[in-house]
C-alpha cells in the first residue's frame, strides 16, 4: 500500500512540474531572472506597466492583454509568500495556496498600478532609495504633419556609458558603529567607514540613433521618455532621457491647443461676390473654404472637426480661417462712377 501511495504522490508531483514548465513564467513576463531582487522586479514592472498602459494603447487588445499579464505577474512576485509558493509549485500551487487560506485575492490591476505610481495605499513597502543619475531633457521640434498623423524621428544621441577599467575601487561604502573600551566599565562609541572592493569602471562616450515616436495629437511640453537612457551614475540607476515636444512653425497653419488657424487673402471682388477656394490639409485631404456670401475684412470662419486630433481620442479640434481682403490701390473715374451706381 505504501508503495502505491508513494507512486501516486510521485505522479502528482510530476504533473505539477509539467504545469510549472508549460505555463508562461512570471519572470519572463516581467523580463527579470528568477533570482531577481525586489528592486529589480519593481523597476522592470514600472517600465513595462507604463509602456503597455491602456491609456497609451487604446484599441490595442494585444497591449491590454500584456498589461493584465504584467500586473498579474507583479502581484505574485512582489509578495514574498506568493512568490515562494509560485517558485515551488507554479500557478496551480498558488490556487491551492489561496484555497487553503493563504493570502489569495490581492488587489486588482488598477489597485496595483495606483499603489505603485501614486494615488492610493495598497500595502506595498516604500521603495528603497537608490542613487540615480541626472535626467536629460531635450527639446524636439515636431512638424504639424507628424503631430496630426503620427510619425517618428531619428535622433542622434551621445552619452556617457560605464565600461570596465583596470584595478579595483572602493564601493558600497557605509558607516559602521562600534564601541571601544577606554577604561574599566567605560566605553566610547566610534564610527568607521567600511567599503567593499569592486571592479573598477570608467566613463566612455558612445553614440547611436534613437527612434522617437510622435503620437498624433501630442501637445507642446509633452514628453517621450526613454527610461534609464539618461546620465549614468556609478553604483546607481541611470537617469531618464526625455524628449520634450515643441510644434515646429508651419507655412500655412498655426496651432493653438487642439485648434488650427490659417489666414488667406481674397480680392475685394471675391469679398463682395463670393468665391470658390479649396485648401490642402496636413494629411492632404481637401477642405472647401469658399463662400457665396459677402466676406468682411478680418472675418473668421469656423470649420468644425478640421483641427488637430486630440491625444488618445478620436475627436478633433476646429479650423479657424481668417480672410484678409485685398483692396485696389487706385480706381479710375469710370470705375468710381460704376461702383457708385451699383452701391448707391
């Protein structure tokens, strides 16, 4: 009987191992090794969650699915008890653990995201302070066409990178407190700096082209962030590289928020009798701005939905066209007589 019981337990254990190996690893989802520290897991989660957040990927089902996977993986790996169970028995073991009264349930996706990025509690411990390099902020001029339709820019970037160097260096230095006896029953508290010996490093300049994606509807001042691509720092995290969007001047249109403004000149005859005129928009679709009515100098006409697209929305602003009227520089007596006859 004991033999069959042992054989049955072996089969169950083997089945659990197969389940663990067949399932997609939470470590793979968060792009960290199995032995990753809590700090590594937090940093990787932060980058991936921002990248795949639904607000940045509206209508992208694959990105939304990825976002849910990332949060599910983080909920397990950020909890020491759940992580221990998962490492031994996989997802099936987590289900059994929750059913058996373990810390199951947990927070939903929004709770995890809010607790990590701000906007609520959530029970997570405060992230340890890590030395961090400087952020690099670069103003980037984007054309109205790219901001209207979306596009990308190639940007050459040079930065310092850390490379191995000969020798050793003092690192991870800390102050340790100890007590020294200075007499019978008398002790003095002393502080001593203790450092580790680590491989030496040096800074080198390195350059490469980066592709900066311009999302349609982005506003001036918005940033495209490349995490940990800023200035490096020894024994710490690099800063971030931030491209700050600026709208480049355009020959035909001027942007104000989500609206576009344009100015066109018509003759006095066109202003009085009407005119036909079609302009080419930023994506080259035609817009009829003609009028069969009298147009006053400086008159502004609104064309609804012909402005800039709103960021993360299907809506658009409006186009405002100002008409300048070109008056003749002189009139003959005969022309004056005819105009007086027509206009009274």
